[in-house]
C-alpha cells in the first residue's frame, strides 16, 4: 500500500470525530495503514493542530486499550487547515500544506479527499480542487470519497454526478455506502457462491419469499433538521437496503473485482420491477412514530423532536413489497422494511424456503428459513423441522445458529475501517458506482413522487413494529414478518 495524505473536508463535524478518526486510529493500531501517512482535517472552523487533536481525542476514551495507547503516535499524523469553501484562495493554501506534508511523510503526490461535509458542498469542492490542479494524477493518485446522501432525488443525483465528473473521473470516485463495508454483507457472496449447500437453492424454485429488515431503536437524535428533509426512504431504503438486496440477489460475477462485481449489482438493480402509482398504493406503507413510554422512559413523537417541523409528514418508517423481474427471481416477493424507534436495532435478511409438497407428518410442512443477521449478533441461523423425540411423528422446529463472535480468528473490521482501508488500497469493489446510484434513484423516484402527491402516512407508537398496515402487507399474502433478536435481553429489546 502506498503512502498517502488524506484530507477530510467537514473535519469539525460529528462523522469525522465519531467514525472517521476512530476508524483510522483503529487501523493504525492494527498496523493496517500505510507505512507513513498524514491526515489533514479541513473545515471552516478555527482550530490549531493541537486544539483539533484535542477536539478529536474525546472520542477515543471508550476504545480498547490498544487503540488508546496508539492515539499518541497516531495523532502525530493529524493536522488542521481552515478551509472556507467559498474562498478559492483557501484551496491554494491547502495545496501548499499538502505539498509540505507529502514531503515530510514521503507520500509523493498521493492524496485521498474525503467529503464528509453537508451534501450541498459535494459539487463545489471537487470544482475548487480541479481549479487548483489538485485532481491531477500525474504525480500520484487522487481519490475522491463521497459520503451519502448522493443526491436528493433522481434529477439531483444525475446533476451531482455530471458536476463531479467534470473534475474527477469515475475511477477516482469512491461513493460510500457503509452497508457495503459490513463484513456480513460481503459474506453474502461467500455464503451464496462458495457453498454447494446453498447455491443451488438460491432462486425462485426453492425460495418462497424474502424479507429484509433494517430497524433501529434510536429516533432521529440530533439530526432532526437533516432527517425531516430526507425521511426513511432516502435515508435507508434508496441506498443501504437496496444495496443489501442487490448483494443478496445478484448473479455470480465472473471474477471478484470492482468492475465485474459492480456490473452484477447494477444488472440486478435494473431488474427491480418499476413501481407504478397503483403498485405503491398497494405495496408501500409509510409511517411516522408517535409519543410513547418504553420501559418507563417517555419517548417524544417524531414531530416533537428538535429540528423537526411540528406538522411534518416525513416518514420514519417504510415497508415495501417489490419484485425482481429476472430469470432467477421471477414471481418471488421481496418485503423490505426500515424504521426508527422500532423495538430494537437489527438488520437481517430472511429467506423462506418453499414448503415440501406432501405434508404427511401430522400435517406439518417445515417452513425452512435462512436468517442472515447483518447486525447485531452477526451470524446465520438455519431453521428446519425435526421429529419430536418419542412416539409418533410429531415435528418441532429447531435452529442451527452460527455467531461471528465465536470465530477465534481475530478482529472483524467495522464498515468504515474496511472502506477507508480499501480507499488507501485503491480497491473500489465496495463503493457504489455511478450507474448503481442512478439505477436505485430511478427505482425510488416514483416513491418520492407518490409521497409528495398522495402518500398516506400512518402513525405508530415509538417502540412498536411500525404501523398495522405494514403487518397487513404480509398478512394479506398469508405471511408474517419475522421478529428479529428474540434472544436479546429485555434491556435491549422493548416491544410494547
Ligand atoms: C445512516 C443513516 O446512513 O445509517 C442513519 O443516515 C442510520 O439514519 C444509519 O441510523 C444506520 O447505520 P447502522 O450502521 O447503524 O445500521
């Protein structure tokens, strides 16, 4: 891995402090960063190098001893540069700073720019970088990492893409979807394509239907201002859930590399059945949480959260029944749901297998299930029927459960660690390519139009599984959502 400078725009923000710096420090503590490197925090706020390091250091206190011990040496690589994005002169100063640090840290011309700013600056920063010649790769790589959200809808995503492409080539652009960095999401490919046990059944012949749940117990916390403009469809469905769905449903790539892998994810996205207004009326449920008391704690209604419009019609929950019109998945329903203030935090994929054709064991036809727990308690559960010990042929359902935490082999990188490491290595496999982002927006745009024009919005009490209508979405097909994390303690789990 080559030495490199990483410039983080939006350095005074929460993402930098809570995620990026911590992830870089953990990589450093595990000796995974290049031999030498420099981190430049850039934002409008005024800091000295020392006060910036001080500002970051608070986030390290809850880390493991190894990481805390590494902080001193690691933070020596961090400096700060004030950059006001409305002042092009600031970019020339930044360029000089990069050149000085590149010399002292032996980084040649290699630079990674990380856009962790508000999205309104995603267009202008690359333009400034280009104007100052800071995108030029003649002396080393220049990579641009862009945080989500990439666009606000189809039109703005296209505009942003065109704008960034004027300054950076697609091969220089790394769009972050941190769900792709999750170990369990990547494992989907190995689980599916490296196991004869599962590969042959992963299709419409054996799978009856699929559920993908991404639920959170937290509300909008301090992000009301951002969230009220975004909503669950933009915040989670358009990106994270659709990316997970594509990894779960894609065809095997002919090689595991950025281009072949991303070709396959786009191909399956292109097969998502377009959603007409009529489909949406039947297959989409939008909800918003209302006030409630959970374990003695009074949780406010979404409309009472700071930064949220008291009349807001923004959805904090979405459930969608959708189809993938291709050879593998024809006719199989996919049920997706995500929401804030649900009973717990859990992301999982559940594949329900078709029942056996002739249920002669006391009327029992086992409903085999494969549950892929993306988080927490990462692992895989397989449910199947077993003869109840004793006379006769009564059956009972049992599970074989694998937990990642039981693996003895070392430490699993968290999503940001993995993605930052890949950015240093120049491996774009786990970053969203332009066509994938656009295809997902194309699919989601009718939902946004529907929301604006007529979309009904149902209330649900904070701490419950969303509106009744979402339960009915499956019930009318004779199905039921799986309740994730039944094994959690009541402290972590708070169904009302
Ligand atoms: C972010 C969303 O992209 O993902 C947040 O903006 C959400 O609203 C978060 O809470 C969930 O990520 P994770 O990794 O905690 O599931």
